[in-house]
């Protein structure tokens, strides 16, 4: 019960931070890569490259992931959670927020394109 309460609290904290983070990441290069299915959300809370990558795409994804890790670290310190817990909870929320046509990685490690159905997420996602 305690673990579920912690996960739910982390989810609430992460959801607030994730929505602002997602908006900040909607620069033209990021939006284009996301729309083209070149990048997608991963269960670990980080952006991933779908398929082959150019150096520009790697640079973009690395930059976004550095920003995410910094945000996860700050939120983890404030909440008493670990960075990994915060990243996982954020990953759950980011995958849930994907729109139809966007890519996400399932808990089994398979890239999928989001449909109107809910995305496949880890059972621990609340």
C-alpha cells in the first residue's frame, strides 16, 4: 500500500512538471521529428530515437534528455524520491499524453504508433 501511495504522489508531481516540460520541447525540430515518427516516448521517461538517426536528431534527443534528467533530479530531491522513480513516473505520464500518430515504446521494448486506443504502459503506471 505504501508503494502505491508513493507512486501516486510521484505521478501527481511528475504530471505537473511533465506538462510544462512537454510544452518547452515543442520547438520546430522536435515537433517535426515527433510528427515524422523519428522520436518517441519511452517507459524510462526519456525520449528515444525510432529507427536510424542523423547526428542532428541525436543532438536534439540528447539535449532534451539532459533537460529531462535535470528536471527529474530536481523533482526527486524535492519529493524524496529517486531520479529513477521520478523518470519512470514521468515516462508513464508522457506515454499517456501521446497523441494519435505519435510513437511510444511499450514495456516490452517495441515501438508502436499511438492510435485512438490507450497506449500500452507498464502495469505499475497509475
